[in-house]
C-alpha cells in the first residue's frame, strides 16, 4: 500500500493531484503539448500508470483537468484587479494589465496549446464556461459604465489584448509599456488623439 503523505487520505489525494497538474504543465512548458502523455506524466512524478489511472483515465481527462485548474485562478486575479481600484478607466486598465500579465506568463501558453488539442465535448463545454468567467469582470465594468453591448465589447477588447501580448518582447520593459499604453489608449479612446 502506498504511503500517505498527509494527515488524511483526502488531503493526500488533493496534494497528489496538485503535483500531477503542476508536473503536466511543466511537461507542456518544457517539451510541448504533444509530449504530455499519461506515460510521460507517470515517469515525471514517479507513479505507476495504474496509480495514475486513479486520477485520470485518459490524456483528454488530464488535459481538461490542467486547463480547468488554471482558469479559476486567472479569473480570481482579474476580479481582484478590477476591485482594487475606483473609476471606469482605472478598472479597465487594471483588467488589461492583469490579463497581459497572465498571457505573458508561461502557463498561459501551455493552457492555450493544450486547449487546441481534440477534447471531448464535455471538457470543451467546461473550459468555455471557465473562460467566460475571465471576461466577466470586464463585462461588469463596461455594463456599469453603460457601454452598449458589454459582452461583445469585452470579447473584442480581449482580442486586442491577445494581439498586444504577441508584440511583447521578453525583458524589454520600455517596449512592453509602450504596447500597454497604446492598448489602453485604443480601448479607452479609440483612434481619437
């Protein structure tokens, strides 16, 4: 019987699941999404494949678990950012900066790469629902400001954020701040100088 490394079996399983999800993200970040298999994960954490099947029955379940695990933390960060400031422009800026930080983080690219793989419809539905929660704080700010079609506008702003993130240069703070400033100006004021 395997040794329990926590006070309770439930806590042990929760800790093990956390280790598995973290190791899965590490595999994707270092070797790419295609390298993530149940066998590679079992090797990485030192578990037998039968033991791993207690947590995930397939690669698809593993992928869905990794993606679903990350999204609520991102949603919490975005909600906290919006609630940390006052005023519509400050809230939009806090949201955009936080979303850019999330996108610039290596875990975001791992989640995007994993999401692109074929997943069962139930997993895709769960991921879509979690992803919509990422936009909710921005939708709320836009609705409070009486911006027409706040849900649509939030999706369009999200697209602009993703485009801005693609122009980021690792380690080039001045350039990255110029990108953020241009994004904020575009979102808040359009093309008006």
